[in-house]
């Protein structure tokens, strides 16, 4: 791997792409520390830390994860890239539900139009979110009497909305530039950079747990730390298998004779990934479960807070509901993103077929049966990976920031993006007759 990285920097075009990507990621990281005007970032950070200790997890923690702490610091990148992700998901759902959008997305020009709609939706969502955030920041009662905004009013609201919306639009532009002129998927790399930027804080918390409290014993022993490292390596290996695992359905193309030439007659396959839906089910499940605990921090009602006690992070009912929601959304999103009938019709038009299966509806039913079984395995595996940080948090008695790197959304995104970026680098190296990252094996997708 080290030799492959050295070889990558010896190729002028690839070196330019790598340096361009690293440069834009550095700009993004610097932007997460530029404070937004009119907001007391120190008081807001203290509020987030207090509710994290008191409630065990809210939607603010999820936003803080995807923004690399920018939300808690009240910077110009406080919204991060999440409005773009939300807009993309909405457009994807609308494309599956509206036939005209579905037909539009099948053409190259139509895909560009849908991408433009995604950009417009990002700006609208970012403006609405930032405006309501400004209203929330103005109210001291939401922060236990803390004065977060010194000069509230319409000027502050409009300034905050324009600042945070501009920050999100700039991040979106950075991601598109990385995808076009750099290496890897730009949006995914920016999210990964946000997650990875929290590693130093997690390492510091681990160091504090290993240090003895005054004269007493340390909160975390060396033996437990060793067990955590072994478990982390095992979880990473499991996520790699989950990300790269697929069921290959053999496909045979019909042989056609046109003039004196013979076309088709070749065998190929259609891959159905075990994790067909990525991290979307985890994000949906987290968002639903964390809404009650988030509202409990904002609504001054002891009765409402008592009702949400059962769904605090780490509670048994929280883990059970979390896993069931993930399994549900895995099936829901897989049904939207993969249409067996559409795939079977396209195969029929191109003269391809699955050996032993009749074209048309029998092929669609076969795809549906295979997808159901594959999704079940992927959903169970995804649910186990998602709840594993809560198990580590309760078992090892470590802060959730440390436990979050043992699975869940963050580790799934990091591993997936690293694998995808390695594939792109490897394809560039192989085109120039260099060895890839793995000399004894092949990354999935490598020919």
C-alpha cells in the first residue's frame, strides 16, 4: 500500500488530483472553525455537552457528528452538508414515486436537471433550517437561561440564515469540485473528514480514562483498552465484508447474427449487494428515536421528560426499537432503489435472461425473492453494527464519542468512502501499469 501511494504521487495527473482534494478538504476543515456572527459559541458548546451528559444523545449529536463539531461551535459551516444529503434523498424518493421524474432520470440531460433540482432544494432547506435555528438560539429559555445571542431580532435572524445557507452552498460547491477534479466522491469525502476530525477528541478522552484520578485507579484499564482495539479491528473487518459482500445473479445474453457478425452470447452477472441501502436506514432510525429526547431538552415539562426516559441512548428499549427501525427502513429503501420489474423489462429488451428463468414477470419475481433474502441478511448485519456502539458504551463505560468509532453511521461511512477512494486510485494506477494497493488480492469491482 505504501508503494502504491508513492507511485500515485509520481504520476503528475494523479498527484495533481490528490493535492487538489487534500487542499479543498483543508479549506473545509478551516471553515468549521470560523465563527458565525452574533452567536456565543462557547455557551452553545457547553449547552450541547450538558444535554449529552443528561440525556445520553439528541439530534444535535447527529448534526455535530456530520459537521465535525461545527454545529456545537456555531460556525459558518454549522449546517454542514446535511441539507444536500436531505435534498438528495427527497429527490430520490420523488423520482421513484413520480413517473415523469423517473423517465427524466434515465437520460443524461435529465440527470443533470435532477441534480440542479437537488441544488435548489439544498439552498431552500438550508435557509429554512438556519432561520429556525436562529429563532431557537434567540430564546434563552431553551438553554436554561444562557444568553446565546447578544443582539436578537430580525437582523440577526436574516444574517444567520444567509451566513449558514452560504456556508452550506460553499460546502456543496467544494464537494462537486472534488468529484470533478479530484479523487473520490466529494460529498462523501467531506462527511468523512468531519467524522475523522473528531478522532483527536476521542483519543484525548481515552487518555483521560487511562490516567488515574488523583490517587485512585484509572477508569479504564490497559486490559480493557486492548480488548477495545481487538474489537475495533474485528468490527472494521466485518464492515468491509458487509460493504463489499454481494450476491451475483448470472445473466446470459442472447446470440444475434447481424450480417456476417455475431453479437451477444456472453455470460455476465448482476450484483445485488448485501448492504444495498448504505447508511440511510441508520440515519432515518436515529432521527426518529432521537426526536423525543431532543424535544425533552426544549420542552420544560417533567412529565414529558419522564415519558422519554425509556428511549434514552443505551437503554434496552432504545436498542430494540433502533434495530427494528433499521430493519424496516432497509426493506423500505431497498424497494425504492431497486425495481425488479424495471430491471427485468430492460433485460428483456436487450435480449438477456437468467438461465432457467423465463423473461418478463417470472424474472421480476425471481429478483424480488433474491432481494428479499439478501436484504434480510444485510438488515440484520446493519442493525448489529449500528447498535454496537451502544453496547460498547454500556459495557466498557466509555464516553459515547469514543464508542461511536466502534460501529454505527460514522464507521460505516468512513470504511465505505475509504474503499471507494482506494478503488478509484487503483484504477488510475492500473491504467498506467502500476501495481494496485493489494498485490495478493483484488478489491471488489477491480477487473
